[in-house]
């Protein structure tokens, strides 16, 4: 009886302390594509599983914060049901307010811990648990895995992220040092003061311990890249437990779960395509889970976002199953160089020499953010080819899909994206992005579940396109949109008609290109 009472007191204290911390230092709630059921389902499908269609699924997010990740999912999947739980009452209240502003009826936010979500909520097809598992006490970690075992449907999938060793062995001295400096506090003022004091002390480390100094400074530089809300919860809170992957594997067995894959495609397939590395790991004779731990040692992994299932997972990838999927790419073709095709996405340059892969990407690029089905892409890629059998065609599909994944410039999903690749008479931003712009948030969520940065001087202009105005209407309201904003050394409110038209054209093209329009 005393043990149960002690556990209850510990649970209450943990929830009270953490809830207060997250009320005071709110975690920025953003869309995270790798947590999206579309991503989870597409990846699991390649591994031979048959998850529930996200458009009809029941989804729960543990630690939903203000709903920035879950709300766009609910908006784009009206026939699915979404539940968000969080121990921070302040963040739940904000999530409920945004839900009401959007008029959504298929999403519910609850001020609860995971242990309070009982049988009356039924079974869930997708469980999302991002940024929680390593940052709560051990008994809560067990509750999360028990929930996945008992509250997840037979074909359900769970996404769980956590910090990992070996990399956190290098970061742990910095974490301990920062906690020592902060004296148990994690508010914004303390975070800023702790970083300043940490930087001051770094120069005091003796040059006689050069390797230690280098490692310590490296850990500081890595930490200093993150915003203050992240640093406060990652480095100054009481809970941050990294795991070796084999420890996670043992926990999964204990709770009747199996590892599917990492939610980041390149982590799975980048390893798969590295023949030299694979040959060395294979020579060790490890099973698929032991191989994951070996890879973590070799690559120095510090964070994982894993997919778990109640079904037995064989771990073999069937690329031919991709013909049931959809995909898109935002990469742009740059030309040929020494017989190799060059594509650019962001700052990354991808090169290859296979003309069929080039055909596939050229077709996909022409479809814009809406993308296309894999079968449509394969038809474009195979122009001029004749297949002697279904087996030859299946092998061709598998080879091209493998090449497309290898480029790391394509995103796969099980349903087509709900965005338009044209500019209508009265362009309409998606409601989530529109609400974010009106609140002057720095980033807006697009229809592909990614954050898009919008410069402050253009947020009002973006927000004018709510489906009720033509570009000409926007020009006529120019004086209400701009005041002192500048562009190219000139106040935007003083633009000529031609300059207004050109700026509106660029803004609308940006919205279309970035999958922000729904009409």
C-alpha cells in the first residue's frame, strides 16, 4: 500500500512540476512531417504492413502542446478523429481556442496525462509521441509503451522519439554543467543567463585537456543553435534520459511491440544503400535489431524517431509495394554535367546518371506540390520501354522507386496531397496558415505538413488571400495592408500599379509553389 501511495505522490509531483514548467516556458508547437500518419503509413507499407488509411483513422498525440502538429492533420482529414493530450493546462487552452477558431469538429484536446486516457476513448490507429519519452520519469515511459500495447488497434502504428547514446555521452557533461549553473531553474531568463555563463567558463578549461575541451566546446556550440524554449526543456529540466537502441528493443519485447523502422526515410535507406557499410555489418552476423545498434555506434546517433507496431515485422523492404503510394518533390532541375543529371533542393545538389530516374523526376517536377501517384510517375519514366512480363515491369518499378528514395528529394504518402497547382480568380490560403499569419507568427503550415517562413512585411499581404478577394481587390486595399514596410529601398505602400501587380504575382506564385493554396 505504501509503495502505491508513494508512486501516486511521485506521479502527482512529476506532473505538477513539468506542467508548471511547460506553462511558463511553452514549447513551440509546429507541424512535424515525420510524425504524420501519411508518412508513417507509407513507410510501414513498404515494410509489408497494412496500416489503416490516415484519412479514416483515429489518431492520438501524447504531449500535443498547443496543437500545432495535430490541427493541420485534422483540417485535412475531416473523416478521421484526432485526440491531443498534454499535462500543460495553458497549452491545452490555447489548442482549444485555435480549434474553435478553425471550426473543427473532429479533434479534441484534453488536459490529461497518458495514464488517464482509458478504455472509454477506444483504440487508436496511430499514436504520436514526439519529444516526450526521454523527458519523463521511467514509470511514465512504461505507461506510454503499455498504452501502445493496450490502446492501439491491431494494425496500429506508434511514433516515439527519444535521445540516444552514443552521441549523448559527449553532450552529457554539458547538460550536467548547465544544470549546475542554472540551479534547478528552467525559465527563459535562466536559460539566457546559463548560456552566457557557460560561454564565459569555456575559456577557463585547461589546454592540457585539449580533447576534453574540444568535446565540451562542441557540445556547447551544438546546444547554442537551438531556441531558448528548447534549451530550457532539453538541458535544464530534471528529465532527459538517452537510450541505447538495444535498450529500446528490450523494452519493446517486454510490452509486446516490434520495431518497424525509423520515421526518417534516409536513415533507413541511406544505410541500406551503403554497400560497404552493410557488408561490414552483415559480416558480424547480427539480426536486424542488432544491426540498428551497430549503425548507431558507427554513425554516432544522438536522436531517433522510431515506428513501433503490435504486428510481427520481418524488416524486409518491398519497393514494389510503392506502386500503391503517391509522391511529390520540390527539387528543381539544373542541367547535365559530365553526363550526370543535376537536381537541386534547398542547398543540396543531387546527381545521378540514370535516364529513367531523370524521366521520373522531370514528370514529378511538372506536377508541382500536388505530386502524382507512383504509377503515373512510372509510366512517364518508362516511355519507350516495352516489358516482356509483369515481373519485368515490377522490377523496373522497384528499381526506379529505390533510385528516387536514394536521391532523398521525394516525399511518399498514401493519399494525394490536398493542395492546388493553379492560381484561381480568388486564391485561398489554407485556414491554418491564414490563422497563423493573422497572429503574426513567423511560420505558416502548408498542405504538405511543413512550416513555411513568411517575411514579416508580407504577412498581411498573404493573409488577404482568404478566398474572398481577387488580386485586383487586393490592389485596391493596398493602403490598408502596408504602412512603413520597405522593399528594395522603397516604401511598398507607394508602389505603382505595375509594381503592385508584380509583387502580388510573386506572392501568389510562392503560395502555389509552397503548397499553401487550397483554392
